[in-house]
C-alpha cells in the first residue's frame, strides 16, 4: 500500500501521540483530555452509613434515549425521580440499570410481624387440618412465618443528612461508571482511527489503476465503433471529444477529495469534548456516500475491489458507532 495521505498525517501529528513503542499503529491517543465515551459501562460503590451498608451498582448499555430501570429499597422509592435526574445529568443517554442494596446489621430490627395476617393464615390452616383430621402441631408457626407479607417493613423516614450521604454513594458509582465508559471509549477510538486509516490507504491505492481504467474505456469505445462502422470512417477528433466527454462524467477526483476531507473531519471530531456519537454517524454516512459514488463510476475491477474493502471497514465503524455517546 502507498503512504498515508498528507492531510491525515498532519492531523495525527497535531492531535495524537504514540502511546506504545511496541504497537504504535494501534495505540494512537488524543493529547487532550477530551475523549469519546462508550454507552457501555459499569460502576459500583459502597459505604457504611449508621447501621446500614449501602451498595450501589450502575450498569449502562447503548440506547437512543435515556431509559432507566431502578431497583431501590422501600426507603428510597420516594427519591426515584431525584435519582433519575442525577443519572440523566451525568450519564446523558443509554439504557441505565441502577440497583441499591442495603445490608441491615440489625437483622429484622426494621420489620414487624403482621399479626392479623398471621392469625388468618393460622385459622385457615387449622380449619383445613380439622377437616381432614390432621393434627396441628406447634411447628406450623415456623412455616407460617415464611408466608408472604407476614413480616412487614417498619416505616422509616429518610432524613436530609442520610439522603445526602446515600446520594454521595450514588455519585461515586456514577463516576466509576463514567470512568468505565471512557476506558471503553478509548478502545473504540483506536479502532476507529485504524479503520479510517485503512480506508485512506485503499483510497491512495486507486490512482495506480486509473491509467489502465482510461485505456480500457478507450479500447471499448473504439471496438464498439469498429463493430458498427468501417474503421476508416471514424473521425478521430470527434472520437477523442466523445472520450473526453465520457471521462468527465465518470471522473472520481472530486469524490476522492471529499472522501479525504470527510475522513479527516471524522478524526478531528473524535477529540471534541461534547457527546459526538450522532455527529460521527452523520459523517460516516457522508463517507459511505462518496465510497458508493466511486464504486458506481469505477468501471474497473481493481478499483471495485478497493471500494469493497473500504465499505467493509466503514460497516465496522458504523456498527461501533451505535455504542458511542
């Protein structure tokens, strides 16, 4: 393959540095702190508060909109909207699953027995045992205690300070989830750069086939004319004019220039601070449009092969873009 286009090399020199001597191609990284983020991430945080240990786990997956699934203890149900607002503000979008667990060192201290329900269960079981002549022993009580809703949570009130501490644990889990997203984003970024480089390498290989492409078109036109009329009757000037007119119609110079520019813009956009997943998707559509146009105008099997390889790399980029914020 020929050397990378100068425009991309200049971009690399401006925006990137080599992170690893052993594999510099695949370890290009942005100099700036701004990094693309994946929508896939995981964060976990826990803290001991008074008599309880709170554990918060946040898992995120890709989604076009913000979609939250919350598994919260009864104590925090009233705070679900506030938690949702915090997650939207920090995680932007994606399918977000948050689970808050509490480990109460007091055991059943915060629960009470629902005596009317327990008595109802007991009367129904005793009536059934009397009907079938089965003796009701004392062990039935231990079984009754396992039935649904016999133990009821004691109503607890969440004070302002305790809620502030719990939100601190949630914030810690959010931060760790974001760190996980940034880490995954770095991996995707390297993959994007590698595939854009390959597209540009294939693009740079096209010119070597263009002389043969033009000559083949010229030969085909002449053969078609000879098959229809006497070769001596061919007006060479008119023939050359028609060839030039046709070659102008299938010229791919503008498409190649635009494709280079789109690829350079794609790489530049990777370093923007804001969420750029949608913007990168739009740019990838423009890249695909130029590749398709080159393919439709090629009239050359070698160029068509390069176009197929460019399309393959672009499809891999598009698949990963669904997971970018």
